[in-house]
C-alpha cells in the first residue's frame, strides 16, 4: 500500500464506523420509542414522587391504600379528564361511580390490570 491508498483505506473504515453508529442509533431509537408503558413506580419517580410519599416515613413497604393516592389525585378531576374514553369512563363507572379503588387497576410495581375485563370483554381499557 502506498500512502494515498492507505489514507483512502483508513477513511473508508472511519466512514463505515461512523455510519454504522448512526444506523445502530437509529434502530435503538425506534425500539425505545416502541417500548410500551413505563411501570408506574418509575413514572412517579420521574415526577419526583418518592417511595416515602406513598409508603410513609416509617419505611413500611406494603400495599398503599387508595386514600394515599387521593392526597395527590382528585377523583372528580380524573373523571373529567377521561370522560371521552369509550366505551365507558374508567374513572366514573356504573358500579363505583368515581370511587373505584385505584389499585384495582393501577399497579405501581408490576403491570397494571384491567379490572373490568373479566366480566366485560368490551371494556378493553389499556391501563397505564
Ligand atoms: C405512587 C405510590 C407508590 C410509590 C411512589 C411507591 N410505591 Fe411501593 N407500593 C405501592 C402500592 C400501591 C403497593 C401495593 C402493590 C402494587 O399496587 O403494586 C406497593 C407495594 C410495595 C412493596 C411490597 C411488595 C409488593 O410489590 O407488593 C414494596 C417492597 C414497595 N412497594 C417498595 C417501594 C419502593 C422501594 C419504592 C420507591 C422506589 C416504592 N415502593 C414507591 C405504591 C407506591
Ligand atoms: C405524592 C403525590 C402522588 C401520590 C401519593 C400518588 N401519585 Fe400518581 N401521580 C402523581 C403525579 C404528580 C403524576 C403526574 C401528573 C398526573 O398525571 O396527574 C401522577 C400520575 C399518575 C398516573 C398516570 C400515569 C401515566 O402514565 O400517565 C397514574 C395512573 C397514577 N399517578 C396513579 C396513582 C395511584 C394508583 C396512586 C396511589 C397508589 C398514586 N398515583 C399516588 C403524584 C402522586
Ligand atoms: C377501571 C380501572 C381503573 C381504575 C379503578 C382507576 N383507573 Fe386510572 N386509568 C385507567 C385507564 C384505562 C386509564 C387510561 C385512560 C386513557 O386511555 O387515557 C387511566 C388513567 C389514569 C391517569 C392518567 C390520566 C390522564 O389522562 O392524565 C391517572 C392520573 C389515573 N388513571 C389515576 C387513577 C387514580 C388516582 C385512581 C383511583 C382514584 C384510578 N386511576 C382508578 C383505569 C383505571
Ligand atoms: C364481577 C363482575 C363485574 C366486574 C368486575 C365489573 N362489572 Fe360491570 N356489570 C357486571 C354485571 C353483572 C352487570 C349487569 C348488572 C348491572 O347492570 O348492574 C354489569 C353492568 C355494567 C354496566 C351497565 C351495562 C352495560 O354493559 O353497559 C356498565 C357500564 C358496567 N358494568 C361497567 C363496568 C366497569 C367500567 C367495570 C370496571 C370498573 C365493571 N363494570 C366491572 C359485572 C361486573
């Protein structure tokens, strides 16, 4: 190899690595965007809600009653926010009105559930 061919060769390799990086990043960005729902504990952490905000300062790591959720969330406002969800409003429903226990559907540390689905196949909510 003379000097010019060597430079061309090195340049070609540099291009390959650079473009490879772009494509790899492109693919990575796509799969990250497709990632479905973030677990609620991570979501809350992102909103500066700490473990103690839900579990208390005594550090009790057990189920958190709905009353705790209501310190930050208002059921009437929630019902208004989701009033247009079809076929029915998950936050204002026939059985519980606006007072269905949040934890029936929303799970903080695991995948949330659609509490209505076992009895009503047509209420196919996707619960965050
Ligand atoms: C928004 C309220 C909320 C926040 C914030 C939260 N938790 Fe929880 N945690 C719950 C609820 C509700 C349960 C009951 C199970 C469930 O719904 O996932 C629970 C249950 C637990 C349990 C009992 C085991 C289990 O999964 O049932 C542990 C341990 C725990 N949380 C640890 C933590 C830690 C550590 C943090 C901070 C990183 C944290 N939690 C933040 C609401 C919260
Ligand atoms: C210390 C305050 C606080 C507590 C306690 C709290 N949250 Fe939240 N939560 C927030 C904030 C802030 C947001 C972001 C703003 C919003 O969507 O209302 C949020 C958002 C959410 C969301 C929307 C997530 C999304 O993907 O849009 C759900 C669901 C939720 N909280 C459920 C709960 C449940 C269930 C409990 C009780 C176990 C709870 N929260 C307790 C502050 C709190
Ligand atoms: C029957 C199941 C169910 C119950 C019970 C429930 N939710 Fe939800 N929640 C949902 C569904 C489904 C959505 C997503 C609505 C959508 O598609 O925008 C949601 C969305 C939310 C959001 C995000 C709203 C927005 O658009 O910004 C918050 C906050 C929330 N729920 C909090 C709560 C709290 C707090 C409680 C208890 C008072 C509760 N939820 C009870 C099913 C439920
Ligand atoms: C354990 C089974 C069960 C669960 C869980 C359940 N339902 Fe029902 N639901 C019924 C039965 C039985 C009826 C018929 C009796 C009546 O109308 O009250 C009904 C009736 C209804 C009706 C009126 C009739 C219709 O089909 O339009 C609505 C709306 C409804 N449910 C919404 C909900 C929502 C929203 C949830 C989740 C928060 C839910 N249900 C959870 C059993 C259930």
